C-alpha cells in the first residue's frame, strides 16, 4: 500500500511491525527515555483508552498544553488512536501578567470548541479560570489514569480531520488550520522525497511540538519513513544551545531542522572547548526555515563547525506554512543551497527581480527550491493572474498538502483560497521553477520563528495608561545591511497628548508592556500628534499607510524638546560605553533601547 | 524600596545581569518591566547560574520567576538540596 494512503496510527502500527527496534528517544535533564515503535503504539492505545473513559467521543477536540515532549507525543497519538482531534497549544512561558496568555487561550478553546484540556498540574493552577460552557474539564496527564488497559483503534479515513493547528490569526480571531489525515500522509511523502528520509537516518529535534516544524516534521513524518528520532526539550536547547549539537554528535544525528535563529545561537554561544568535543560528520540534512533565511548566519555556522565535521552542503532551505501542512518547497538535498543577490529597489511588487549590479543596494535571498511532486507553486499578481519568471507577486500553492480550511471559519478560509490555490500572503518570485521568497504577508511580524499579529501588539500597547485603543499601529520594518543581510524591527506608532518630558517614560512603558505580555522586543515607539495616523474613510486606522509614512519620514511627531534629549542620549551613551569597556562583555545584541 | 542582600549568590546574579545587559539590578527588579529581558535573555541568565552553581532549573521554575529575587531564591533552594517551589 502506498504510504500516502496510510493514516498516522496505521503508519505507527506499520512501523511497530516492520521496524520494531526503531523509535523515539526523549531527552531530559533527569535522563533519557527510549520508546520503540511497538511501545509507542501500545502507549497510544493506552492513552486512547483513558481518554475514552473520560467520556470523550470520536471527533471531539482535545486541547494539549504540555511542555514535556514525552507527555505531548503520547497524548497526541493517544487522541488520534481514539479518533479525537488534538489541538496543540503553546504553554505559558513565564510568570508575570498572564492576562494576554489566558485571553489567547480562551479564544482558541472557543474557536476549537474543545471539550477537554490536558496539561500539567503546575499549568493547570493558572488555567483554572478557563473552564466554562463548552470546555468541560482541565485534567492533568497524571489524572487521565492511563494504565494497562487499551482500546481498539478508531477507524478513520484520509478525509477525516486529524488535528487543528492554531496559527497567525490575531488573538481576538485565532485561526485553526484543519488538517486531514490525507494532508499529513501527503506531506510526509513530500518530506521523505525532499530530503530522502529513510530508516537509516536519525532525526533530532529541539523544536517545540506545538509548532508545525517539530510536530509534523519530527513526530509524524518519521512514522512513515521508520526513522528513529531524538527529542531534546526546547527549554534545554534555549538554556544551552550546545545541547543540540552535543546530541547530534552523541546520537550520530543525520537530520535536524531549525529556524535561522537556532543556528545563530549556536554560533554565538558554543565555546571553543565544546567545539573540540563535537563530531557532526554524520549530519547530512540541516534544514532552515520558519523565518527568513540569512546567508550570513548559515555561513558563520558552517565556518565555525567545519572543524567538527559539519558540511555546508548539509544545509537545506525550506519554505512552508501551516496552511500547507508544513513544507511548500525544499532546496535540493546533497548540494550546497543557492542564494541570489537582487537589486533591492527593483524588487517591489510588479517589478522584475534583477540581479544586483555593483554599487546598487542589494538583498541576498535564499533559493528555496522547487515545489514537491504533486504540488504546484505559482506567483499571482494583485488581480489573481499568474505571473512569469522573475516577476514578484504573491506566492500560491496547490496540491494534496493544502488544508481543507480554517476550522469553522468560512470567511477566513475564503480569504486565502483562490479556487484550489492557497494564497500564502508571502511575496516571492520564481526563476526556472525555483522559488525565492522576498517578503511576507505585509502585516505579519516574524521574530525568532514566531509570528506576531499587529492587532495583538496594538491591543497590549493600548493597555498602557495614556495610550488609547484605536490610536495605535504596530508593524515590522525590515532593514537591509550593507552585506545584504536583513533584520526585523518592530515599530509602534501611537497618538498621544503626553507632555514632552513624559514621552520617553511613556515609550518605555509601552515597550515593557509588550515585552512582558508577548516576550517581544519593540525597537521604537513613535508618539504622534493627535489625529495624525492615517485613517480610512470610515475612520479605521491603516497599517500599511502608516508604515509607508513612517519609512518616508512623513509622520507628524509630537515634537520632543530636541536639545535636552540629545544631551541625555550623549550622557547615557557615554555611561554605557564606559560600562561596556569596564565589564569586558562578550558581543551581544543591543538592548531594546539601542 | 530596595532590599540589600549581602550574599555571594545574589552578587553573582547581579554581576551576570550587569555583564549581559549593562544594568544594575536589585532583588526587586522585574525581568520584563525593569530589566527589559525577553524569554531568551532570562533563559540565558538561568543557564549561567546553573553552570556556576551546579543546579538544574526546570521550565516549571521558570514560570514562577518574576524578579531577580525569585531567581536567587530558586537557585538557593536547589543548592541547599531542597526542592524549589515550582
């Protein structure tokens, strides 16, 4: 039977049958645990039986807020075994104001119409307030009572919903990507073919499993290819990025993926002594995706870890999105992935992507390769007409990995489906069938692989006293350096009638509020005169226009007392400068003030 | 009000914060609001404390940290062989 015809649990049972010694290793600071595929299948059946005893019925949505990868995988597969629809959610990362998190969680649970939420006892204590109406209960993994009793696998078909992946909608309107078992099987085949994933490989992931790259790429696809996988807890990676590489070395890992920032963290944080103990020579696929790919970051990583046996041709550029299950294209495996230098000014919508010439400002873009077999990539202009080679426009994809739609949200679904084409919202162009991504959904802000919706940032900023709701705009600005690298800055523009001497404090309060609630650093808060943000005829604020005016320097600033400010800055900078030299710090990203 | 705590663990924590972010912290300094730490900054600090004091701070502990004093308390309870409140 073709792999693309198997549901997840059928694939797991097949793996248990023909690769009984392979399986998943879950690493933690208290020790590693290895589960063979037969043990994984047995656990799925045990968890399924426990879930059914909770009174859940086929098709019910079950939210999972589980930071521990072992618990997450057992519960996730248990849900599928029982014919339930799991809904992975990210856990609250830290203390402080939980308001934003709870608000977001409440909206997701309502949109998913989840019957139950499974979490840990610690997180349960902060989520207790979420039980109402539809959500019948919040239970801990321990109290699920999974024991030796098992149950039969619920028969599902490829057209049945497999799980909901919540993504990129604003807090007030989260969008649940509904993926079918057919989507997952089709995407697993794409991954298998795209990087030649086999049972000889060893996958290794530190990625959070509530994110598509970790969940689909490393939990689900390897069940089809019989590939053993080692999971490092994301928190362990964040504490010590070297742990990723230590594990790659120890387990002779051959395949691993990370957003760009993961490679950057390793380059800056792994010491020379550590480097000497690493052997990365088995690593044949080092995927990079989920945020813009920076040539400088990958080149620096390759150079630093070459002595440990890392090969540059292991890099694979990946482009994808949750609405297409995971991947849309990979650069060809086994050869060093390509880049193109393009004329920055010519590269706006409707213009031809010209190769950069000497002296012109250029931007380096990663070649993300071709569409997967059975899938097509097209570039559309603003009227939905296809465009030719080198003409930038909106990237669209069609094929069996494209979602059915957003769960119970026909309006949001209609906005992104153009016939059977999924409009990605990203901008790009194609040269000889190979995709270059040059911009994103104009409003979405992506930092460290995570998507932020401007509406959420604006909402939080407006909670600061003297910032009024409906008078705030947030957007991202991409700056291109002299070397062709790009970086994202977050800018907030707000109308306020604050006194001049209070503006710095107000701007700082806005930055602090967003940082606390979203963990996002805002580069600049621009305070404006009243009624100076551009509005539509109906009075709605316009993000795109505000961003354009900001970039053109045309916003009417609430005039600060310049002379005093400049003096203050000089004073502060000289103090910081003194401290920097005195403390002999290592190189680090500047703080949000810089 | 600022509490003055004279102990090695606290001094080292403040020194690590100063080194990475050029800020002088007190026990009451809140990571997000006062020190402008994002999650990665906080995790990095925790990692340095772990290495220096030979303890393992879990993700559950992380969720309880709001101030520098909280971080010092968690690490101290772990170095004493006790179990920090998660």
